[in-house]
C-alpha cells in the first residue's frame, strides 16, 4: 500500500483533460432526459473507459432549486406532494398531516411556497421555514400554520440518497487479491449500495480528485481496492460525487483522467439542464 501511495503522490503524471473528449461525450450525455439518466450514462462511461467499477451519486436533493410545488388531497390525512426541481426534475412523495386539510388550503399552501420561494435552494427554504415555525405560532392564522406544517413536512421527507453503479463485473479479476469470500463481500456491497453511499458521502467534503488506497478508504471490504473520486458541480456548489473502484494495481493515470473528465461532463450537463 505504501508503495502505491509513493507512486501516486510523487511519480504519477496525469495529462490535462482533453476538452474535445469532454465536448464529444457531453453532447451524447446531454441527450438524456433527466439527471438520473445522466448519472447512469456517466457511470457506464467511467466503467468502460477505466475497465473498473464506476459509481455516481445522484445530486443531493437539499441542494436542488424549487421551481414548483403542488399539494393534492388523498384519502384521510394523506397528501400527495408534487415537487419540481431544477427545471425538469419531478418528485412525488406522500406525507401525512396532523389533521385533514381542505383542497382550498392545500392550493393556498402551494401558491404561497411558489410565490415566496421559487428559484431558491431547498436547504435555504427549509432553514427559513424552521425559523418561522420557531416563532410565536399564536399570532399565525390557522391557514398559515397549515402552510408551514405542510411545507416543512414535504421538504423534510426527502428520499434516501442513491447512486448508480456500472462495471462491477470488471472486479471479478480481483479474486486473486480478495479470495472468493472477499470478492463476494465486495460485489454484495455494490448491490446493496448503502456502504458505497456512506463512503462517497464521506468524500463529499474533499475538493478535487482524491485517491484512497487500501485501508485509507476506512472500509474493510475495500482493503484490497483503490478508490478515485471527484465531486461534480452545480451552481458553483458540489452536489454529488463520482469515482472508480478497482484493484490497487490499477492504472492510476487512466483512472484519474477518466474521473476528472467525467466530473466535468456531469457539471456541464447539469448546467445546461
């Protein structure tokens, strides 16, 4: 492990990203209709160009921008929330309110949120709502209290983070390093995703390309692997991570180049959308 670290830190030479390649692949990926389709395409690109496993986390919802929100009554106290983020991203989620709320009040709540918060980041909206709810609710009319409760519940019930993975079968050749049981644990982790998400979430605070070799990842099932990661950007903010995972004997120059290029491709795609 220490030998690989010396090589990466001292001897690795990576050529600047080929902008023509970025433009070429960006043009293909921009044809995708949603951010998730973009992530799927980029994960496949990572795997294909590196011959490793490619991982891309979906953009963090709390960093999305509100475009529209609508509340529709369902049975009992259940309400359907239709949330439009970043121009085209549509999410549907069901929340349960403390009491039955009329269709008129639900429409008023949606109109209020669009009028006051359209174009703002969800995280900023959530912070403002928390401040309002912490104030003296006795001075709020019942309708406004319902609006705050609805808004807070709908924006707090964000879906779990997710990631897309491609090329994990490229790791089958690692059986010599991991053994059969170790390889099974590795592939199982890719299938469950949670451990991958935990790993990439921990990398979120790092800037630029990071290389974790063996135990440096802090994950037991990756002790025979190396991980190369980079964030991708939307509105000058890191909103997700991508990277490749493979054996410690990987071609680090190729891995770093592919991860760097893919980060730029996703950032361009999100900017255009």
